[in-house]
């Protein structure tokens, strides 16, 4: 009798231990260890990163750039994101995001645009052209899951991010950073979108850009509005822990469908030394 009880207890323990593994197996896109606040705020994540340059002469539809990618090939393919700079700016202005995001388990393509004066609609088309190059022609295309893609951009590149999401509903995530666009309403967008504004932005003030962008997105959409505290229009051009933390969480949640990152997005983050305001829809994926 005691042997039967012991055997039953052992089987019960094994079932309990197996449960987390089964849950993880339910999501084949999950990459990297369980996240913590420290891990998503860190300058580098768990993946070693390599990079390769893409000459403007080798591509059409955008201005070339740099691809950052996890060095390992043992974890399968990764989701990918392309990032555009803003008006009069070059790839170097958003380059810090490349290795920071890639080290968390993404292929990241920071690009130059055809000219530094390109408007948001043009930047949106260039983001999509860069995604197509990344998934179809690039030297790392075999590392990318072409079904799990996102876009980001600063200023007019942020406006271009909204344009790209509007044009290609299959995108999994969009993050405009202190975005600028003459179009203020985006009810057509069906891509989960994190709008990032800055309380001290005088070039694309949140009252006339980021806030109306966010409010015009469908109420049924997974969306969030992060207003940085003590920040300017150019805050996204230098390494910023708050931008990285919530960008990583958003990309992980919607490109990788990794619900382990829900904890950083819901309940909604409260105002702090770095957050002026945060709005959003919770629960996510509902």
C-alpha cells in the first residue's frame, strides 16, 4: 500500500514539474530565459550578437544599413524589426537600438533612408522594402521568421512606422518614437502599436502628434501610449532604458507572442521619474 502511495506521489510530482515545459512548448516562438525587470533594463540581453553592413548600392527602395542578429543558430529562427531614423538624420542616430534589441532575441535592421529629407509616407515604404530585403535577399534571411515582423522609427521615421503598419496589416508590432506625421488619425491600423512620446517635445508635441495618434487607433486594438518624463524629441537618439524596456516588452509580446512579458505592460505602468504618463489596453491579446 505504501508503495502505491509513493508511486502516486511521484507521478503527481512529475506531472507538476512537466507543466511549465508543456506551457513553454505551446509557444514555439519563445526565445531566451524568463524575463525580469533587470534583464529588460540591461544594456545587453542573453544573446551574443553579430552584425553585418548592407551597402546602399546593393539594395533598392531604401538606403542600406546594418543588420544585428543573435550569433547562435541553435534556437531556430527569430522575429525581426526594421528601424528608420528621422528627418535630416542617419542610421547612426538610432544605431544603439540594434545590438540592444538583437541581444534579447531579434534580428534588427537599422537603416538609412534614400535621402535625409524623406517624408513619413516614403519612410514607411522604405521600412517595408527593408523588411522584404531582410527576409528574401539578406545574408541572414535563413535566421528570420518572415511571418513575425515589426517596424520602429524616430520622428518622421515614427510617422513612417504608422504608414508601414497601415499598408501591411500582417506586421506584428509597430513602435513610433516621438513620431511626426501630418496625418493624425490611424483607424485603419490593425498592428499592435506602442506610441512613445516625450513631455518636452517641441518638434512633434504630444498634444498634436503622439496623443492623437494613439487615441485614433481602434479601441479594440492592443495599443499603448508611453509619454517619457523629462524628455525631448531627440531622446530616442541616445541609449534610453525606459524606451528599451518597453520596446523589448512590446516586441516580445507581439512578435514572439511571449506572454511572459505581459507583467511589464499590465497592469499599466505608473508615472515615475522617467514616465510622465502611460495609457493602454489590458489585458493584452483579448
